[in-house]
C-alpha cells in the first residue's frame, strides 16, 4: 500500500513538472527526497491525531511561487502520506473533480504553501460555499525563516473570516532540518477583544513532551469579559427588555435567562442591539433582508436571540445553533358571542326536546283545529270525546295551559279527555320541573356560543388571520388561508399588543391571531387573575415551532454555545424558566369546562330575558285589549241602532211621554235613573254577544226614557212594553217563548214589590 502511494505521488510530481516547465528552459535538478524531517514528523503527528476520521476527508491544497518550492512541498506531501498516513488518512488533492453531485463544505484542510505570498492565493478561495470556517486548518510554510510579523498577518487574515481552529507550522531557519514552531492565536484574551493574539504551541524537536499539548485549543470557551453584540427585541415571555442602571437595554424572559447563563459560563458581557424601526424578525433574504435577519447576516451582531425559529431560508443564509426550545404555533380564537338573555330561556332543553315538545303541541292543536273541518253532524260527537262538553270554550288555550303546568278553570268531562289531561299534566309537570331547575343555573352563567375549535371551523367562518410578517411561510401552501392573512403592525412586541386587544374585545368574532403557545400562557398569567380575562386557543395547532439562536454564517460561537445549551436543555432548566413566565394550565376551547358561579340571588340582569318576554306579551295583550274595546264599541253601536230608532219613535208618539220626562225633576227619581244606568253600563256593556231584555210596568214608564237615553248607545236592547202582572199573561206565551233564545241580561222596572209577581217562565 505504501509503495502504491509512492508511485501515485511520484507520477503526480512528474505530471506537474512536465506541465509547468517551459520546453526550451533547462530543467533544474530535482532535490534529493528526504524521508524524515522535523517538519514532516510534527505535521504527521497532527494529521494522525486530529485529521484521521472514519468518514472524514482532508482537502490538500498546494501553493508555490517557484518550481523548487513546488518540488519541496510535493516531497513533503509524499512523506506525510507514505510515512505517517500509512493508508489511514483519506485525502483529496485540490483540482481533482469529485464524483459527488454536490460537495459539502470541507471541515479539514491541509494548506501547503511555499511562502506567505503563495498562501495569500489560498485565502482568496476560502469561501463559505467550499469551506466550513469552524473546521480544522493546518498551514505549513515550506520556506524559511518566517518572522512573527508574517505570522501576525496570517492570523489577521484568518480572523477576518473567523477561522480560529488553525495551526501554522514553519521553520525559524533556512535549514530544512532546523526546528519547527507551531503557532495559533486567540481572538479574545485579557485586555484584547477581537484582536488576534499569537500563541506558541510547540517548538519541535526542542520540546519533546507532547502529552500536555493541545494543538487545537478551544478559542470560544473563555471570552475574558469581552462584550458580544446580541441582537434582540421584546417578544414576551421569550425576551423582555428592561432598562439597566445606565439606561442600556437588559434582556429578561426565559431566553434572557438562558443568555445570562451562557454569559456567566463563558465570561462575556452582553451588548444588546435592537432592530431599527421595530422590524423585529424581519425577512430572511440574501438581498434586501430586514430586521433581525439583516443584522445577523451583515454581522452587525454576533448572535440573535428572540423566539427565532428554524427555517430553510434562514439556514441557507445564517448558521442556526442547537434547538433549545420546542413549542407550538397556535391560533387564538375569540371566546364566542355571549348568549342573550332571551336565548338563555331556551338553553335548559336541547334541540331534540324542544322539537319533541313542539311536535306534541302541534299534534294537539291540529286535532282541535280539525274539529272545524268535520261535518256538522259529526262535530258534536268528536268534540265530546276529544275535548269534552260544550262548556269548554277554549280547548287550544287549555292545551297551552297544561303544557305550561298551569291549572285549568274547568275540568273536561268524559274518560278519554280526562285521560289526555292526565297525560298532559304529567308531561307538563315533568317538563316544567326540569326546565325550572335547569333554568336557574343557566341564568347565573355567562354562557357563550361555542368558539371555533378547529382550523376547519376558522376557514368556514372566513376569519382574518393576524400574523407577524416572518410567519407567512406557514401559509404559503394554503392559498385559501393566505388570502385572509393580515400582518401585524411594526410596533414593539406586536404579538402582545394584538393579544391585549383580543382580551379587551371579547365580543370580536371575526379575527384570530397566530402566535406560540407561550405567548398565550404569558398573557393568561398576567391578566387572568388580575382582570379575569383569559384567551382561548384552537384545538389544532398550525405547526411545531423550534426555537434556536442564529449566528452569522462564519461565526465561531456555536460550538461552545451549543455545548452549554445542551446541558441546560437536558437538565430541564429551560422548561423551568419558561414555566415561571406563563400559566400553562389554560385549556383549549374544546376542552373548556363550564365555569359555574357560586349560588347568588337572582338579579334583574339575570332575568332580563324573562322580563323582555313579559313586556312583549303585555304589549301584545294591550294591543289586543284596545282592539277588542274598539270592536265592542263598533259592534254595540251597530246592534243598538234599531233600538235607538225605536225609542226615538216612542218618544215622539205623544206629549204624555214628553210630559213625563219633563216632570222628572224629583231628586229621588233622578238618582234612581243614574244608578240604574251606571249599573247596566258597568256590568252589561262588556257582554257584546248578548242583548239586554228590558221589561217595565206602565206606572214606571216615566223612568224608561231617561234610562234608554243613557244606555241605548252602548247596549243592544230588547224592549217589552205593556208588561202584565203575574196571572194576566196569555196562555200561549210559553209556546211562543220556546222558540226564542234564553234571555241572559235582564232589567225589570217595577213600581213596587208586587210588580215581580210569580214568574211563569225563565228569563
């Protein structure tokens, strides 16, 4: 295997020399190959300890300014592969195309350069598309000697790209067998922040003890109190901005607690930078990015922390750290429109009970109404067996009375009507008891219409989604929802502002807000116990939301930060911090239990629905009463017109009646006329379907005319003059009266007690 590698490297050297040398120029002599040298030994040790990996490939780049220098570097490469690699080191020479469709950035690189000028040609090709700046780099300068000024310039070029895991090997003398020094640098050191400070690792072979030497020490484990620029904005409870002693912004919230723990562990100060114009997250784009994304991408800040989620666009232009918190994107829905006081009257029973009750009542009313459709000969029989006797005049109203568990003034006769009455009374009593017992609870509850519980319910309602601008990616695959999206205004802590608005306007039934579950928990913790306001969320979340810290693409911070974050996450400390800022005991809209109040006296507000119904019924009854009075007056006037004409004719028959009326000046007679007229009008005027039967003796005729003048306009009168005393009536009077209807309203005007006589017929 070693021989094959030697042949391959030798062939590579011949091809390289033949391709670069001019054919007319003399070829310089090839220097003798030295199998072992201090440079090859120490570089081989580093490759053996840090570059040998099962699935890792090392990229080898060779740069030289002269032909002799190129031979020397290739000789060194051959020695490294043959003598030290021994088939255990997988390398790829620069310039050889890979068969992979897309080569991932290189994490291990061996840079062989003749001098600093040749090395600078490699720096130009160090791009993020090809190299991972957080990987390991080994730079070998073949020409010597190299001064510390040159080393300082090399480290300055590397720090611009934030390549800190680097070892530079060079000779301090021109002799190829001279000692080799290994140098690295620290970007953060006591008193020097962001200034590369060279550090000598080893002088080989003078320092032969390699046990305690770390060729790639951690450069991001100790920042020596240097400030790190942290991009953040307020989005409670993740990050809360407060004012420090000097007026500078200080981070709180559970992500602020995480940052303070990192600062204490890694010994750095926090310099908070806020995106201008309250842009908050901003848009992630290689061009025209905004907000926090622009600050991280342009390296205005060293890291960004404020509820920053992981996405494809952000990962393409930034470097995400370890996910330290996972939550859900939920939809905050309004609590539902409150039931009106009138709607509460129908809450004790479900729809099926109301329908069943209505069907039963409709059947009864239909049966009663069908009596009018029966033939005249069958109507009395069916009425007798279904309703009862003729003394029950309003069977439909009685049906409603029984349904409402009200007593009946007249009990029907017959076994079948009484059986129906018994059944209706039993059903009405049960319904009434159940209704009254349940209605008391419903009146004292501030019950609401069911809120929207699923995303399908929200889509059917056509609600408007209020979201932050960076959350639009969650709606791109749903065009029907994207049409209802509205972005939150660019104000500080825009999500909290929107949640406060929804909490202050519970009657809102057309808007929903998308945020994390933790935003809702923080609002409920702040406002539920103090103000009694609580937000509800839909049962279905929009998506899972993973929160991380975002860094610039070539940042050196993620490795040390992720290590400490993993310890915090595994201990559950971050969940404990999050629980301190929010009330996570809230329930979703579908799981919300009925909040019952303590027993309290029924108030007017709770009976508002009953009072509204009562007022409506009273107004209806008043209108019916007014219409009834008007109709009674019209009908009585029409029925009294013939009697009035008759009385006028009687008054015009002779001077005797006029004389009687003229002589009616006695106070006793006047009082008798007024009292009789008032009694008749008070007790008989409302009986519009009956006539007043007026009968008098000849001796009392002088009282009849004043009475007729007072009552004829209000009553229908049936006059009977020339009345007989008892025993002086015709014999065929009973036969005549048999064909006349019963006289219900009667007025007798007699001269004395004997005028009553012995009645022979019923009036």
